[in-house]
């Protein structure tokens, strides 16, 4: 797994990916794999509070939110050509309202910055 992380003002921004030739690519298998992955992250002190399908360039992904005692994390994951990409943000619950307002827009921009184009598709200018 390759992992890139930045921590700033009680917020952890992370992008990681892993390759595996055994990842399934049909929709039913993807939904099951995504669902099991999100649910496997639950443990005694971590609760899955949201899980939903999302799409990136017509490719199925998942978004899930996990809550712990002191933090909340939001993750988006996509399987593209045997590579699983995850983009996540974890924030501490004790953040000022001013920082929280700025953070909501920054999280949206961070998630929206992740994109994918197939090798045969034209790249945007």
C-alpha cells in the first residue's frame, strides 16, 4: 500500500492506494467488497454512521463515515483497474465553529479534486 498523509489543525488528510489482481470488477462484487471493507473498520470504539454508493466518471465507489469518541472520518474509495484508491479526511470533534465552517468547504474541494480518466480517454485541458 502507498500512503500519503498530511496533518494540519487537528485534521488528517490522506490518500492511499493498493494494487491487487484479485479485486473483482463487476458491480455486484464491487458493492459487496466495498460494503465489507467499510463494515470491517468498525470496532468497539468506532461506529459506521454512513455508507453510500458514489460514482466517479461512471465508476462505482463508496463513501462511508466512521465515528470514534474524539473524531469523525469520511472516506471515499474506488476500485479502478485492480487498484483500490482511498481518499479520506479525519477531524477531531473538538474544533472551533470557525475552523469547522472553513473545513466543510475544504473537505468538499479535497474529495472533488480526486479524478480518474482511462488511458484511452482524452485528458481535460
